[in-house]
């Protein structure tokens, strides 16, 4: 009986994660704001010219938003004295400024052209697609029509985001709650082919007693030159040293060589359940692109707000 109730609970979570997703469409703003995607792409292009940090920080912002309360731009809300928001939790304090800034500037540009029509959640979704495509990853039509969420609380974040030390079983449970599969985990984890991670996220792998045996010794030696053993500083390190500015399948080749930066990355190769897909996508760019697009489109449907459950914010970091 307990197992039956557990399966039913997961089914309810998966179904609820898709509420409002039926309102999405790729042509949602084709009449009301026909230049929307070109406006956002222009901003993302400029921000990427300014710094490569725009790529990973924008993508990561989207992921952190959708995992907590769905893809509703709630992670963008700034805390007030009476309401600490998602933004200021420990899991989100490492989100880089460049991602927030990209969305802010894009929202201002969109409001100038199409006032009160486009949600911050949709702008973040488009900006994420553009950061991926403009850095060499697949271009895909984005489903649009999300509303912005009406709440953002720090208390809603705990236990909702994958951690650097997450096991595969933990990730499976977390993704399954959103209607996502093990294949989706392997695909979406490729977002770590760009961006940076702070030393504190992997220091124990390098300096533990013993050090993590699944970490390539040469890579571990390199990481020790970047990260002090005593934790006196916590500098960021590129997630992919080989092609840091490209969104590509190098991520999987790194895993094959013991070069996954985070334990939660390397486990995808170490575990027999996911290793075949890692090997397949490491050797087939087209297959990886198809798998990634399928996964991120599904992910973008998680917890979509519609009707009275949301609105369109005038400014992304404050409620109307």
C-alpha cells in the first residue's frame, strides 16, 4: 500500500507540474509582439559580447527558476524586509549577476516595443534558448505564453534544486517529480558544458581523504592549482576547460575521461544506468542536440502559470 501511495503522489506531482502548459505555443506573440524574439536575441548577443559569463549565468537562472515553483520568473524577485525571496537563499546566492542583468535589459527593451504584453518568465525562456544557440548549441522554437508567478519565498527552495553532490537516485526523484525522465537528466546536465562553479562545490573531491577516485588525477592536480585547500577563498572555475565558450557535447567526453567537475556530473558516467547514453551523445552531436531540445522544451513546461495564478510584471524583480 505504501508503494502504491508513493507512485500516486509522484503522478500527481508530474501532472501538476504541467498545469498551464497547454496554454503555451510557439506563435503566442506572433501578432501582439512580432519582433519579440529578435529584440531579446539582440540583448543576449550584446551581453555575450561583453562577457562569456552571460552564457552560463542565463541558462542557470532558467534552471533554478523552473525547479522551484515552476517556470514563472519567481527567482528574479528581490527580497524585501518582510519577505526573503528565492533569490537570497544559499542555493541561489551564487547565481551570477550577468543572468539577471540580461533579463532586466531584455525586459526593458521589450516593454518599450510591446508594453504590458510579455512576461518575464517568457523573456527568460527566450534568453536561455538564445544563450544556448548563440554559443553553438541547438536552436529550437520556444513555447511561449507563461505568466509570472505571484509569490517568491526563500522557504520554497529547500530540497528543490539538484546539488553538486546529488546521487543519481536523488536526481531521478527530483526530476521525476516534474515529469522528467532519466534521459532528460543526462540531457539537461549538459548545461554544465558552459559556465563556472565555485571551488566549494567540488573541493572535497580534490582534497578529501582519500580524494575522489573517479576524478582524473591530472584534472585533480589542475584543480588544486585553482582552489586553495584551506578554503581561504572560493574562486570560480570553468565547468569545461576544453571548450568553455561552446555549448556542445564535449561535456560527455569530459565525463568519459573522469573530467566531470561536480560529483553529480561524473555520476552520469559512473552509473551503468546512464553511461550508455553518455557514450552515445559523446560520439553523436546530432543525437545529443535532439535529446537536449526534447528535454529543455519539456522542462520549460514545468509549473507554468496561467489565468488567475499569474500576471505580467512591469518590472521583473518586483511584484506589480
